[in-house]
């Protein structure tokens, strides 16, 4: 599905500079940034799920360590 990305002149200039510096198209830079952000969000979500599952199990120990 196609999408139009509306950028300010300054954002467009920054994108063009990044693309030129990396030897890629502006589209490739945006797609890469999206993939990177999505991967980071997935890792954060996985970590949150692990913490929510593990934290209650070790709450007493963590409280004891915190007051030591």
C-alpha cells in the first residue's frame, strides 16, 4: 500500500542529507528507521512482559536487598 509522507522542509533536508551520507534513497532511510524502531519496540515489550512475570516471584528478595 502506498503512503505519502509529509515532511517539513527542514525534515526533508535532514532526510536528504542522511540518504546522501549513507548512499541510499530517502525511501530506504525511512524504511530502515521504521524497521529499527519496530524492533526496538518489540524488545521493550518482551522485556516488560518478562519483568511483569518475574518481579512478583522475587519481590520479597528484592525488598530485602533494597533495605540491606
